[in-house]
C-alpha cells in the first residue's frame, strides 16, 4: 500500500513536471522567443512530444517498480532471517548458561571453589556471546542499510539512463520523420551563414 502511494506520488510529480515544461515552452513560443513565433501545427506537435515523454516516463516507472521492490523485499527477508538466526544463537547461549548453573548448584560444598570459577567463566562467556551477537547484529544492519542505499542509487541511475536513452531515440526518430528537405536546406544555409560571420 505504501509503495503504491509513493509511486502514485512519483507519477503525479512527473506529470506535473511535464506539464510545466509544456506550458513554459508554449509561453516562450507565443512570446516570440529568439527565432520568432511557432505555427499552431508546431505547437501541437511540441505538445504531443511532451505528452509522449510523460507517458513514457510513467510506463518506465510502472515497469521498473516491481523488479526493484521485489529485490529490496528479498534483501529485507534475508536480513530478517539473519536476525532470527542471531536470536536463536543468543537463546542457545542462555540455555547453555542455565544448564551450567543447574549442574553447578548440584555439586557438593567441597567443590565450591570449582563451582565459583565455572560460574564466573559461564557468565563471562554469556556476556561475550551476547556482545558478539549485538556487534554482529549491528554490523549486519549497517551493511544491509548500505546495500539497500547502494542498490537504490544504482536503480535510480539505471532508470535515469534508460529514460535519457529512450528520449534521445525518440527525438532522433521524430527529427527524421518531421525534417523535410526544405528544413534541411534552411539548416545548412543558417549554419553556413554562422560560419561566414565567424570568419
């Protein structure tokens, strides 16, 4: 449930950003810009491109959300299992300590010095095992948090790269489809004019 809320919020933010870009572009184009105003057909084309980009972004988020969530869920389960194992080891240490205590209580008075020494040793061992278990738990938790942060950063980077690559491919396809011979001639003339002014 929480995951769906986060993704819905992410999609809403993405759509809002796409709308702001579209409105800004339209406002810039209608105000004259540097190259003059755009025709209604070009404005409509620009709006469709922006909407296509927003839809692509939403689709990528939807497609990649489950694999990332599943990977994180599996990692979380692994960490829980490790914690359970540590708790069992701690319980075994407690049981062993109680067993030693019971055995020591049944020994005769004449071996009380041996009992005291064994009891002290058992207590130290218990504390050492508990401390070791706490340290191990803290290390595992820290490593898990670092691994989750690392995996999350890698997932974000992969998502950004895929979105950028897809946007470049779509832009190239749109330019190839929409660039006509007259536009090519105009681009070449503009470029030659700029080169001439530089010389």
